[in-house]
DNA sequence: ATGTAC
């Protein structure tokens, strides 16, 4: 068990098995972040990887002040899981691929008017609602591949006879705008708890959480509509957020950057588009700041992917995966950046958390079809 | 990550 929890100092540790890819750059960023004023404790998850200044795949606990920059621009980014009504038996992949390829990346404004409140329509970012966005965001049809705890699946409302839909997206331009404004004012020194600036950020942060969750619902709604089926939301969990929390009797601020909460019930942890996803139940979470990995974590920098892969693989080849799934990504850059080779093995990430006693695996799911971008603005 | 910068 101790093999999986790696202390770097009194206040800094990370969770990883011997087989887990951990970049020294990421470790460096973890330590640097731990030395920020008022930072108390920092834990890297097994999907830890370097980010822009601060690492991704980590939880940070501070007192007196909190750091919007640690949450990052995509406030509220997270995973939503839906149970669809599409039978696993007849996976008419050609039909699904065709239908989803015809879905525009953005919702029509008439569609949005029908599905949004008047208040939401007022948002300067409402155009983006129902759109996946770029980077590592996706909507993916999956099927249950292995069941570990049948009762828990039933309890959650999961049906192995039908496909699941996993949506990974965030607050789009809204979170970006909120962070930019606060960095302009407060720089990277954080916000002192209780000040008007802090209260204002937290209020906007809450709006971004709501916006991101609504976005995931609308993405699911639009995609399910496109393939003429229905779905039920089983869980929705954000992995970029900050919240007031008590840790070991100390009141403070828990930041999660690419780290899923381990104290809100079951969590879905996806691998790359060519790898499995795991539905897990958090068990003990006090060693990890009540957090878990949020995915596989990048292994390669975005800028190096195309160079490493384009001679060996064409975009068409990359639109099929080793697990037999299909990929809709009409972006020649993104299809390389998000290639399975660019990500850590999800099994090493999951093994690290099972080994350290953080989770129990409920089910393994495999990708059927991953939607990134159809290229069309509308259709 | 992102209504993508000079």
C-alpha cells in the first residue's frame, strides 16, 4: 500500500504505482505550487502531468486565501454519464457515425432558444452551450465491458444491455473570462478569503459550475436527439473547482485541478479515446485530499504529437482504435494531439488508486464512438 | 482550455 503513496516532503505527495508514467516536470510543478503562500498540502493524482505553470491532476489545500489560477480557465469542467436506450446488441456503427457526423459543433440558435431560460439566453457565452469545445473534451458512446459490482450498477441505473454516453466538457468561454478578469486584478497571488474580491470570484465560479453542468446536459441532449434516442443522467462530476473544506480540523480551501472529488459517490474515470473507462466507488479519501484522478493524463505534450505520429499514422487510421471504436474528429491537429499514444495507460492510473486503497472498481467500459468535432459550425 | 495574439 505504501508503495503507491509517494511523499516528496511533509506537505507534498503523489499517488502512483511503479508502472505509472510521471513526468519530472510535473513533480517540479507540484513542489513549486506547494510553496505558494498559505499552501498547506498538495497531492498529485496518478494522472498528474505538467500544465501551464501549475500541474494538472492534483489537489491543493490552502488556508486564508485561495488561488483562482490553480482552478484554471475551465472552471467547472467535468464528466457527465448518461444511460442511453440504444441496445448494445445491434451496434449499427455506420448509422451512428453518419448521424453524429452530421451534427454541427454548435447548436442552432433556435434550438437554444427552445432549451434555455431567458436568463441563460442573456449570457454572452450562450452560443457555446451544447458544444463540446476543443482540447481533451469529447462526447463518447460506450458499452459496459466488464462488471465488478452488479448491485452497484443497478443501484446507479446502469443497464449493461444499452450503451452509455460520457460527456467531458466545461464552461467554455465563461470560465476563461472569469479567470482572465481576476488574474488582471489579483495577479497570481490569490484572493484573501472573505474579501469582496474573493466573494465576487466565488459567485462567478458558481455560475461557471452551473454553466458547465448545463453545457454537458445540452451536449448529451443534442447528441441523443441526433441519434433518435433518449437518455438519463446518472452522474455529473466536476474536476476543476475550489471549495471551502475542513481538512484534519483545519478550515481552508480545497482546489481541484483535473482531480475528481472522492466524497460525492461513484466517479467515472475515462482513459484515452482508445482505452477503457472505469466506473469506480471511492473508498478512503483522506490520503488524497478527497480526490481522485480525472482521467489517464497526458504523456506527450500537444506540440510533439503530430511530429511523433504523422509518419506512422494517417488521420483516417487514427479514426479507428485498437478497441474497435470510431472517432469523429475533423481537425487534423486535434486528431494527433488526442491520439491514444499521447496518453498514459488508464490501467496504470486505476491500479495506482486500487493499490493505495482509494477506490473499488464497479465496471469497465469500452469506447464505441468518440465525437470530437464534425468540422461544421452548424448543420 | 479559449469568441485564438502583434
